[in-house]
C-alpha cells in the first residue's frame, strides 16, 4: 500500500508531467506552429546571364501554389513552356538555372552554364503557353496550364542580363500530427494525478504502532514484507535455509529508497521519457518537411516520359497562332504585298500568293487565293513528335471559305515561329478522316509502317494518276463523285493536246519530297499532305508555228505568244487518305488545289 506522502508526490508528478505534455500539444497548434509559407531567395552574387531558367521541379517541390517575385531594371518577361521547349529555345546561350532550394528553405540554388553572350528576344515565341511582361517588378503565381511538367524562362531582351533578384514563396507543411496525441496524453496524466489525490485506497484503517486489528505485530509485518521482496535467488518458504545473511532493513514508507518509492520513481521516469519522446517526435516531423525532395522516382520518370509524348501545342496556343497567321495573310492580301506575309507564311503558300498578287495587279479578273480564317475552327491536328521540324494542321471554314480549308503549318526550329506552308480546300462531299485532337503521330514521308503505302508512295501514285488516264493507280486512288479534281485535270490535259494543233504538249505531276507531311489517323491509316509540281510543256510543231498563253501566264512570262516553246508551272497542294495495312479500300483524294507559280518561254 502506497503511503500518503508517496501518493501525494506521485500525484503531483503526474499532474506536472501532464501539464507539460498538454502545453507541448497546445504549443504545436499555437506558438510553435510552423509558418504557412517559406520564402527562398536567389543569391545576390550569381553570375549574370541573358537568360534564367526556373526548373520545373520547383513548381511541385512542396505542393500547392508557388508565388514568384522578380525585380529588375527596365522591362523583362517571364514565359511558361514545356521543359524540352525551354531548353531547346535556350540552346547554346549562357544562362542561369534555378534548380533547387537549400535545406533550410531560405536560399534558391542557382547554377550557371557558360555559352553565347546573347540570344534573340524570346518575346512572341510560339513555344510559350503564357507570357508575363513587367517593368521593374513582377509578382507571378505559378500554376500549370495543363497536365505535365512546365518550366519558366526569365529574360530581358536577350542581350541584357536577366533580372537576378528572384524570390519564391512555397507552401509550408503546417501539419502537427503530435499535437492532439500530446494534448490527450497530457489530459490523461492530469486526471490520473488528480484521481490519485482524491480517491482513497481500499483496505482497513491505518495500522497502529504496536500492531493492526488482526494483531499482527510490526516485527511480523517486517518479516512478511522482507519475504515479499525476497530476491529471486533466495529460497522460498519451506526450502532449506541459506546461510545466514543480514535481515533486509525496510526504510520509512516516505523514503525514496523504499521499494514502493523506487517503483513509483520508475513509473515517473517512464512517463517523462514517453513525453520527451513525443515532444522530440514533433521536432523530427517538422524537420522532415524541410528535407529536399528525393531524386525522381520511377513514377516521376514515367510522368516525364508521358510528357515527352504530349502534343506540341495546347488549344490556346494553336488558336493564338492561327489568329496571327490569319491577320498576317489578310494584311498581305489586302495590300497585294508578299513582303507582309513572310513573318507567318512560307514555301508553297508564300510562292503561290506572291505570284497571285503579281498577276492580280495587272489582271483584275484573276481569282484571288482563298482567304485564311482562324474561325470557324472545325478541328485541329497536332503532332506529338517533339523533335523539329514540327507540323500541325487546322481545318477552318470562315468567311469567304466556300468549303472547309486545310491549313498546314510547320515550325522549322525552336526559335522560329509556325508558318503557313499550304492551304488546301477540302473536296466537296468528302469527309475529313478522324484524327485524335489530343496529339497524334507524324511519320516520315517514306515510312510505311501499318499502311498500304507510305506518304511518298501515295503522292507519287497521285502524280501518276493525274498524268495518265490509264495509270496503274486508277483503281487504287479514287475521288468522290462530287469531287472531280482528278477527272477535270485529265480532261483539261486531253483537251489541250487535242485542240493545240500547232504544238506538242506534255504534262507531269512530280512530288516535292521536302513538303510532305504525314499524320496518323484514328483508324491506323494516315493522311498525307504535300505538294506536286505540275509542269505544262509546249513546243511548236513546225517552224513559224506560234503558241499563245493566257493573260495570267503572260504576266509572268512577259508576253502572250512564243515561237520557241513555253513552260507553265503550277503548285498543287494535295491531301490523300491512306488506309491501314490489310484494308481492301482504295486511297482517297481528300483535298486539292493548284496555283500558277511560273511561266516562261524557251
């Protein structure tokens, strides 16, 4: 039975220990609670560079929203793009990279890469999903515009140093997992201590000096207690007694050296050790939140691999690019000035419109090229091939488009913008093949994998089909009944040969391999778009015979008649659907048009 003094001391110890534990738990929720955010700053002594890249891993380092503050002299910009796009645009230019955060979350880790001293201004690049322009200071909330990884590029104009005063504020882990357990444990310890003070122990009245109510003497009690606390190696009652040893001496019940006091002391120490462990555990948990993120796991690597196959443009990017292309073409068409096209138009379309403007400046009746519209946007086709050149396709039917028009755009390199290379009206009554809008595979012109024909073979077959009425591709490549481009071309060529009695005429339709683009369709087939060079060659049959050309060709040739011969050149923009391997269906002409690009006398 614990004596009253010992019970009082034990109770007080439990109450004090409970108060300390409770205070530790409450402190975790109040004055010891971690800050909601942490801010890391870039070192001020970093090497200057025209570009600064902020690594994609920082956006998700602590989860939640990251806020960035940038201060610099004059104007600067912050652009968001896919990590591979940012890296490709930076290229060999000297740059700094904000690659991580110190263990105490107070400093941004900055690495410098030597290279070229300047770069073009990144402003206006099609690679950026979003851009923020600022002067002096910028506060930016970094959020992902779509799934996957996103990096940031900070720059002035590509020649001046990028702003170096950068700070990033991250959400901090404010969880306190030990707070409630500490408060509960503290309350239980306090209740236990109070109970020990208030509740009386079971049993009879306190024993008298000479003995208790049973008549047990103090001597008998001492002997009984001595036996009760007999060491394990002492004989039990009835065993043969061991050699005589000094009798155990019982200390006063209030003494700390008594067995009962020693047991209570061990209990107090155990509880104190438990509380200390719990309090220490909260420190460990708090420190764990500041530990730098581990190297990418296999799941993160898989996510990165998936991002590598993501479409090269988001819808918002594509629409912005189309609007700029449409505005550029409108300006060129209105002024009949090809120089106004060059920022957004290239190759076949630039050549055709340039010659169209030249002819129309002298022949008012000559038909203008179909206008390029950003709306109505019927569908888009975006490659998931992230290497350059990159090709995308839009189908629009805005004002002035009698039928939907296929717009092929190509980005030659990271620092060049997308340019319109072909416009091809969809053939009347023809259905555009289904192609996934979330990104599709682009194939090389000679790649026949999973297809009846490669893109190059399909266009070559179309060229043969347009040249000869008895082509071997007559039944292998067909057009709709209301889409008579092939039939009209063959009829035109036959009519010229028949009625041109003063000349000998020949026609060829040859593929331009470098202009061929192939997109995989949803059914495993492909849509190939490209250019054929249509050459119309004429030579007088006899000396003194003359050949005449139309007013449009005369503008380019510099005259209307020739006795030596002439050559007319047309650029044909074509689109052909190729069925997948195993299909019994023929290839189909999906879209076609041509424009006069050259005329000369021999």
